[in-house]
C-alpha cells in the first residue's frame, strides 16, 4: 500500500491523503487550502494524482478545508463514489455551492481589475455547476454501519464529535492475501461539546493518521466558556455596544445558539433578563441553511440535546434569535445603534459579511469582538487576535478600539490531552502512525508527547511525501516542494406537516417489518434462540437496519416536537 500526503501535511488546511492498493485508488478528504496567499495558491496547482483514476473518496466531514476541492476534483474528471455520513453529505450540499459562489465572485472582481490593466480574465477555481455536479457522486451512510465497498475494502464511520456528521474513518483493506486496518481520525472533537456526542473510541488499527491542530495546547476553562461569553455580552450591552462574533457557519454558530438557549432555560437572574431583551442576529445565509440541516439530523445529537427534543423544545432556537437573509437586512444591522449581538461568517474574517461588521464596529470603544475558533496564520482573524491596532478592511484602514476576546472553550478540536486520551484507548500501538493537520510546532511537540507518554513512534509527513507501507516497514518515497425584516426558520403548513408525518410513520413501519424478517431468518420461532451462528454478513445487515431504525425514530420525534 502506498500513502501520499498531498494536503494538511506541512499545513493545517487542504486535507487530502492519496492511497493506492493493488487495483484501487482512494482519497481521504479533498480539502481547500486556506490561510496565507502562498498557502491558498496551492489550490491552483495540479493534483498529485490523476482524478480520473480515483475510485473512492472517503470524506471525514464537510468543513471546506476537508471538502472544498471536491468540485475541482470532479471538474478534472473524477467519476468515482464519495462516501460520507448523511449529515456531512447534507452539509456539503450547501457548503460546496457556497464555496463555488465565493470563487465566482472573487474571480469576477479580479477579472475587472485585470482587464483594466490589459491582462486576461481570471477564471474561478470552480463554479456552481461544478459544485452541483459533484453532489451527484455522494453516497451517504450512517454512523457505525459496516459497509462492504468492494471485495477488498470495508468501511465504517465512527462519530468524531467535531461537527455534525464528522467521522473517524475505519478501513479494512485486503491486500496481498492479508487484511490490514487503516484509521483516519479526521478532526477529533472535545468531550462534552454542545449538541454532539463525544468522539468514539477505536480499539485497534495497523495504520493511523491522526490530526494535531491543538497538539501542543490545552483549552482553558472549557467548563466556563458560556459564563465567560455571557459576561462579555452583558458588559458590552451595558455600554450600549455591539458584540461581533466571527463564527464558522457550520458547527460553531450552532454551538453558540445551543449554549445561549441552554443558559436562558437554566437561569432566572438579572443577567438573563438583560440578555433576553437583546436581539441575537445570525447574519449568514449559509449558517441559516446549516442550522436547518442540524434540525433535520437530530439522530446525530448527544443525549442532552435529544432530551430537549423529547420535551418539545428546539434546542437551536429562542425568542430573541433572528436569522437575516438579504444584503439589505445585513446592512441595516450596521445602521442601527441599538445594542445587539451579531454572529456572522467567515470564522477567520477572510470573506463574507463579517468584514462589513468589523469595519463598522472595530473603531468603536464600546464594541467587542469575540473569537470562538481557530484562526489560521495570516488571516485577518489571527491578526486581530494577536493584537494589531490597525487593519485594512475592504480597502479602508480601520483603527482597533473594540475589545478583542478569545474563548477557546468553543473550539471544535480536542486539545493535546483530548488527543492523548483518545490514543490511550487503543489496545495496542499502531504499527505506523502519521501526524497531520497541524502547524509545524504543534506536529513536532505532539509527536514528542506521544513518544514520551505512550512509547509510540510517529512519522510527520511532508507535503506530497509518499510512503510505501507494509506491516513490517514503512519507506518514504520522497516528496515535492511544492437590516431589518427579522426572519426565523422556515415553517411548513399544518396540512403539509400532517402528510409528511404520515409518510414517515409508513416508512418506519416498513423498516420494522424488514428488521422482523431478518430476525425470523436467524432465530428459532419456538424459543427465540439462534438457529445457528450468525455470519459476519448477517450481523452487519441486522446492525445496519437497527441504526437506520433508530435514526427514523429520533427524526420523527424531532419533527413532532416542533
């Protein structure tokens, strides 16, 4: 087996790992490079493999640095299958279209500038047609369904607890007469994260590819993240100021909505009364769509979030929450002088409506900017977080007078101790462990920690470095340098809702009958004992049907409680 690390190796973003086994070629992720110009320029380089030859793409999650070059892959000839969890597939249907739109707008702007200089037009990396076409190749599956991809490859997704639909990828690969197991963590989340379940455990593997974003850092006061956020909100509101929260449209935005809803429900204090009168605006069309997708996938929620659903409470909505849609609605937020909370994308302040909100608020002494996620090196978010006193936004120099805060407790990534704790659950050390998806110091420090605490030797691959891997040895094959009409979530009519619920009940009945037939084939009707030992295929079939049934029941409960 050959593994080539063509992204998130030497960089944090651009996750993409190429695997070659006998007659099959596989990709783990196909993400966009983000950050400094020299890093983003990597998006325009040719792939380090032939897209037409890729048979399968296994996607860990929908974040653009893991999925953002899928439309380009298709544009270049990919005709294989893309396997992802259902929530990740749903999220990609909006995120890839949004990414394509951004590329089209940027190319149009650069073209106008180029033509004035007598230069040629600038083409987008890919367009909305490419993104729409790429969605045809997605094959959604559920968590913990063991799926036989072909005679030599078996796949299972385990919950990574990072964002909705994020997965740890388990692959059983038959090669040269023996079966080997490869595990790719994708991005591992923190324990006790809002909405999502904790990262699931993997007990064994032969090869491991693990992320290291926070490989040398610890999240501070995670249990006090909501209290810290509330203190900032109240302090700013008392000054009649605006709080601007740059937030990733998928994951972080929903986390904040959930935590505020939970705080309102659990506290009856003067602080709560103050905040309940202050409007919270989600000013991101993508975040609005993503929240709708969260509401359609409650089967992926943790027990606490499901508890809210069972009580008939939508955990992702409260009365002073407003979703803006149009540009005019967004502009009106910066005309109003009333205190408010604006949650907007992008999370690193590199594009989108957040830049307008920063332009209109950074210079105000009574404003606050709260960072709740990772800021890549070179981004506007990172510069503000590091203390720059003047920044250029939309062609204008802006003085930074607003208070700048950072709350890492909302991070979607597990920290060093979370990663080590996950590794400790392995019953035996992997024969080969590769560290990816981290800044240089984070990767190196994490490697040293793993060695000193667990005795596991690791490999830190360079960009485009290729390895020939067997159970006995690993050999490097080199690398190349390479405003304001306030709107809430859409509601359907009672008649439409009743028809949908009836259809869901019929579907649930069909799945119950299928499961009953499966059990009848494998058990003795007289005493319920097994007729014979279940084969692996029969076990997987029953297990997969049970997972589908659980999803249907939770979704039906969610829709009934609205």
